[in-house]
C-alpha cells in the first residue's frame, strides 16, 4: 500500500477570469512539484447526485448545474465564477474526495491526497462562495460514515481562511468532529472560538495576523491535537490549505513549508493511534504558486513516509 494522488485533467478546464487567484496554474504547479515523487495517480470520477444530496439540497445542485455557461463566465458572487469547464471540474472534485475515501477504506491505498480544484470548504449547504461549489471534504466524511460503517470521523482544516462551509455541513452531525485553525479577522468572518456546533463537535482556533510557527504549533498542540485524540476518529480527513504560508497574497500569517510537514506528521500520529493510519487530504487554498507547490510537496512527502505497511481493522 502507498500514498496515491487523486486528480483529473478536467480540473485544468475550470478557468477563472484574468487575475483571479484561484487559477489553473495552481494545480499545474502542484502536479509538477509532485511528479518526481513517482506516486500513482487515480482519475477522479464524477460524483453522483445521490452523494451530493448527503450535504446539499437538490436546489443547490440544480443551481450549480443550471448556471454553467456555454462560453465566458457566470459569476455566482464576487469571488466565485463558472466557465464552461467548471461544472465537470467541481463534480469531479467531489467525486475525487469520495473515491479517495473508498481507496483508503478498502486498503487499496494507505492514504490519499486529492489534488484537485476548485476547493470546497467555503461552500455552505445552499450557498456557493469563496471559490467553492460543493462541500468536498464534508461529503467525504459523510460517505465514510454511511458507506463504510464508521462511527467517528474527524476533519482538521489548516487553511488560513475558516472553513465555514464545512462547519455548516457537519456541525449538526454528532459523528463528525471539525477543527479549524485560521487567521482572524479575515474572510469569511466566521470561525469564532465560541462556535462549537449543535452537537458540540466543532473547535475553532482563530489566530492573529502575523502568527508564525510558534503560535500555530502551540494552538495545534494545546487545542486541536488533544481534541482529535479525544474524538478517536476511525478516519482522519484534512482540509489542506496552504495559504497560511508567509508568501501568500490573500492572508497575513507567517508559516513555512516545514510547518505544513510538521502538522501533517502530528496528525498522522493520531491517525496511527485511532484510525489504522487512514488519512485522506483534500486540497483547499494556497495562492502564491511557488509556496503552494513547495508546501503541497512537503505535505505529500510526509503522507508517503507515514503510509502504513499494514492496515489495522477499524472498530
């Protein structure tokens, strides 16, 4: 067993307007950085509507499908735009997250990195926003629970922006724990520490602008990692946003590649303890191309190094 990359060329056909930070080059840079690692690539399928309905109402699915343009762009809000290739890309992003869970739960892969765009963690139940169209990682969590007989799943989001969409989609599900570190104040303005979810299954750790390695690592070791440990997840999902990097143009935190490697390793300790090493990571943000590529590579190198040679049964 090994780490696999779940991706699809269709994600390069989601073209945003000139100057938009969530651009095709993001995925090109990541795939180029990962190529020397020699990992197996698995093509993401289109997600089924039945799966999407686990996190979104039919009205939301219809909105996205009916908004797809034949040419040019359609803007769903000031940040979130659809080109002719966006619909397939978004459907494959959600399908890729589901496929990654299936690969890891079946033992066909030790862990998986879903290297796809557009991201998903800002999309709420009925509101596409923040470059996001479907709640990919929340869907992955629901799929793991409903199709693989799990009782407890955890999602850890270290993107610099709060995963408001993921929180909206899982905060009422007592089987899912969601933890987020993020800069505050910053878009989307949610993620206060007092937001703990209807099932007391949400932990938000807002960090100040300018926070660097020490502040980030302290928050993880003091708050997030112990909470995940207490949850005892049978599968660990990661919303891997790399825009807390000091070079990122959309935020103001001061992390470096080694911080993303460090947190991946620490999370893997918990996955080894409780989940038989089962980890699925989904790409979220990161908008300085060089920093994004280097950070994603550091993250995946840890996934490769930590891939368990034997898989314990879940229970």
